[in-house]
C-alpha cells in the first residue's frame, strides 16, 4: 500500500477531554485501554471514548453530527461506551427516537444494560423531549 492511500484512510475525529470537558479535534488513538486525540504538533489529550466521532470534511463542529440533520438524534447523545451502543444497534436502535418506542422487554434483551444505564437512557430521552417519564418510574429499579 502506498503512502498516499494510507493518508486517505486517516480520518480526523473529535472527542470531549476528560480533564477540561472541552471538545478537541485531531487523530483518535487508543493506547493502553485509554482514548486520546493527537494534535498535528504531536501533543495528545485524553478523551472519553464514548464521545469520539469522525469529523467530516467541511464540518466545523463534529458534535453537530449527533443530530442527523432531520429530527432524529444519534445514539452518541447517550455518551455510553462503544460496546453498549453496539448492543443497542444490534437490538434495532439506531437513534434516540427508536429507544423512545421501546418497551420494558426491549431493554431486557440488551446484554450488559443494567438499571443504571437504563435510567441514564431514559433521562436522556426525557432531556431531548422524546418521552415523559413519571418521576416514580425513573427512580424505580
């Protein structure tokens, strides 16, 4: 493979710094189980892995990708691990709006989804105005 072909495959990413909470853009790398964004000058910033998303050409703020341009919101809005988002996708959820339609049995099918993560998802759905969860239900479990 020639160098030009390799350069075309490298994609910039954006993530949220663990320390500052600010968005950083650069090249995403996983080292020793931790996620980093490397800048052009070689410096690196540790980021939460669940916030890393690719930057499309011409997109100034990649976090805008969290909304698909229509009325649907990406699962990245949940700020869950990549593994948990993959589990949700395997069970048919592509957007937050899909999760808003889920019943209790749908949540139970998801491997690794405990009460805390389920509550977190429900709180996000409420935050985005997708469901109205009664107070007693969200504290249940």
